[in-house]
C-alpha cells in the first residue's frame, strides 16, 4: 500500500484523463529520459540524446492535462522533473510538474524521517531488520532521497520476529490497517496458517493530518522458493545513509530480484517500477543478469522493460524458461491503462480465482522437486481456502468458511447471468 496512493480512477479533478495515446507518448518520453540518464553516467560531458520529430509531434498534439494525468498515474513526477529538457518538451506542464515534484519531495522527506524513526526503535529492541524499496532504493539507484517520490515504509524481518516487531510498532502508535489481519500474529493454528500463506501485514498510524502506512514483511513476496528468505538477505545486506543514520537494506542483486517480482505481482501496472528495474540492471554484472533470468518473474519483467527501453536482453547462462512473450507485454500494457490497482473486468465464464491461478502459474518457478510441489500446493490452498474465509471480520475469530463459499458462488452465478443477458 502507499502512503499517498494515486487516485484509483483514470480521470483527475483538473479534467485530465490517461488515454492510450497519452500513455504511449509518456512511454516514449521515459525511453528518452532513461537513455539520457544512461548516457550522462557513461560520459558526463557528452551530448545527450534529444527528442525525435515523432515524439515532439505527439507531445505537442495531445492535451496537456491528459499528459499530466498519465505522469501522475505512472508516478513519474520525479523522473521528469529531474531532467531539464522536459521544461522545453512540455512547457505548458512545467509549472504543474514542478509543483507535483515538490509535493513528491516533501512526501519522500517525510518517509525518510519515518524510516529513521522505525530503524531506531527496532535497533533499540535488538530486532534484526531491513528496509526495502522506498528511500533506500532511491539512494541505491540515484543517490537522491526524493528520486522515487512518495511511498509507504516496507520492513523485512525474520518470521520468528514478527510478533515482537509488531509489539514495538504498536507501542509507537501503529495498528493493523485491517483488524482481521491480526490473525497473522496469533500463536494458534490459524495464525501459523495465515503466516504460511501471506507475506506481509499492513499497519497504519495517524500522524497529524497524514496517515502513515507500514508493510511488515516476513517474506519478500508471494514466492517462497524463487526469492531469498530474510536470513541470507540480512547476512548479505547493504546499507545506505539517511543523514547520519545507517539503514540496512537489500544488496543490489536481491533488490533487482525483488523489484522484478514486485512488478510482476502488480502486473507491471506502473512505469516507475520499470524505471527501478532498469536502474538496478545497469548496476549489475552482465553474467549475473543472465543467470538471474532462470527465474521466470525476472525474465517476464525484463521482457516488459525491454519493450519500454530497448535495453539489450542478456542470453541466459542456464536453462531457458519458456518466454511469456507477447501475452505478458499485452497484459502489462492493459494494466498500465487501468486505474491504480484496478483489474480488468472478467468477461468470460472462467471464475476470477482460476484466472488468478493461471497468472501465478505463468510467473512462478514451479518444478517437480519436493519444494516446487509444496509451493504449488500452497498456491492452490491460498485460492481454495484463503485466510479471509476462516476469519469472522467482526470479531477476528476463527469461523467456518460456508459464508465465504456462498458469496463466491453467488458472485459466479451473477456473472453468468450477466454475460448471458448481454450476449442476447
């Protein structure tokens, strides 16, 4: 979740609306800005690439408010504001872009302050931890606290330290964003079941007029086999300095894997996440990048990135997984056109949970080993019997899942009836 989430719809109060044409133009602009960024790092005093006639024409023809809506939806305010050439390319938008970038910078500074506060609390409690994404990733990839703009705080701890970490955060004013999620902290069978299926718990705290959100992770993402656990991440951790405070975070290879997995889980809906992957890839050894492509979520995210930036794809030095190809790229483009974390309507008779499982199968690294089959079993159980089905949301206590299945059946029958009526 995000500290200052983007508006969920495509349109904005100022009348702007993300359109396919505006998204395509902004994608081309991002391609140019990343090429300029790469060139300046390689040869600081060399002439940088400039916009071609096609990009200039599209930027000039499209409504400025639609371009600004697209920039906001894709969370690119800081990327565009960092390059002075954008003032020439989008002169009508430059004042608004400056204002939005200042807002993003202030949110990033607030996030940096929160990061230092929570880091200090956990150090005092002697709880090993890492801060992932957020300000540490901005510093790793650009050296600037504000390079990624707003966001929430993501903590990564060992699963055995989750209850103790929650106690420290609760004493600091944080509460579960959804009270029913507190089952993940329980020592009961339900608690262990929830932690086995889930990977994070979202907490919130009111701070003045703002709501601060914190995601407490005991795994990096949904996968238990294709991503490292806390202990190797902590043993090989990197650190960044926020002021005079040293903050532990993922090293660059693990940060790259996490960025690819996180983007894949979000269906590559946000161009800012692809910018993160691009910047991290530029900092890694070519042979290591080729090796990491043995993971399907890395290969898929790289294919989406390559469509955006034309970045050369290293040849894998290990077994080649089946490439998702055009279907993954089309899926990414579809989700980028949707509102923030929206999902496309299901216009088939296939239940949504089956489509979700197929999506997971496309991206996860199942094999026929014992651990691979256990991972497959875990995903099947997550879909058939999710933690929500076992929790009474009013009391937070264990309940029978009959009501959950009836609601799912009613939803499926309603969709069948709706599809039949529209086909007549």
